[in-house]
C-alpha cells in the first residue's frame, strides 16, 4: 500500500510542478484574499484581528477543496484512474497517495498564508505559532479530503465546482465566523455542531485568543483530523474498477 501511495504522490507533485499557474494560485490567492480582508476593514482593525486567523484556515480549505475535486475528476474522466485501478493496487493506497501529494501543497500553502498574515499584516496570535500552523494545515487537508470524496458525485468540472457553494458555503455561514452559533436559530445551531468547518474554525479561534494550547484546541484539531480520515475513507469507497 505504501509503495502505491508514494508512487501516486510523486506523480501528483510532478503534475503540479508542470502546472505553474495552478501552483501560483494555490499559494497566492489565499494570501491575496487575506490582504483584501485586512484593507477592507482598515478603519476597524479589531475586526481583522478577530477574523484573520480563522480565515487563514478557511481560505486554504476552500482552494484545496476545489483543486482536489477537479484534479480527481479529471483522473476519473480521462481514464487514468481506471488504468491505475487495473493494476494490483489497493484503493486506500491509491487515495492515500493523492492525499499525500496534495498534503505537501497544503503545508506550503498554509505556511505561506500564515506568514503573510502574521509578518506582513500584523495579525496577533496569542497561542503558540506551531499550533496555528498545525491547525491551518489540518484545515487545508480537510478541504482536500472533502474534495477527493465529493468528486465521485460529479460528472463534469462544472458540477465539481458547484459542490463548493452547495457543500462548503453553508459551512462557512454556520461555523460561527459571521454570527455566533449561540445566536442562531436552534435547528441551525444543531446542524453546525456536526459540520467539519465548525471545528476547524473553533480551533483557530482558540489559538488566536488563548496563550496556551488548551485541551479544547487539541480536541477540535483531533475532530478535524478524524473527519479528514473519514472523508478519505469515503473517497476510497467510491473508487471503482471501471468508470461509467
């Protein structure tokens, strides 16, 4: 399984290496959006200090969701995935390879975005920086895993893109970034408690406010990692030996 995962991850990274525009967008767009938010609230710096760090996790999650879902869909539609599945490889090893390849990009992306936020835009982080980096990377990987899993339900790239407003945008609205969840209607508050982005937001919010790594932060981080693993497992279950 590990040989399959390593070979697949290497192939994914080589493909991304030759697609410089995609790499530039993956690394640059989240930082540019963060800069936009900073200057949009230039007269209200407290708003940026409150939302900046959570957005560092949300922006990479969204971009990795889109790139991973479209990339996997192309593999399915081009027949590459079907040819790979004809070889003596395991589904989990194959999907793990895709996850490792995109995880490398997610690590660089989250680190670049966090560096811009803290060093360039003056974002204050009360908690340890290593924990902020870890949570940001976990959020990007969560978006990647959801994109890989949901790509199985799309037949075209347009359909894959539509999963973003259908699946990610409601989580963005309900995670607590815009309105505190306790102020929402009770049904929406209950729904928010089972959404992956809620725990990703809570972890980054706690890192931004608390000087020490509390058990709550580690719990939210653990839940995000568990949901990432669950999404990868669902993605492995949707892999078929033959594409429709």
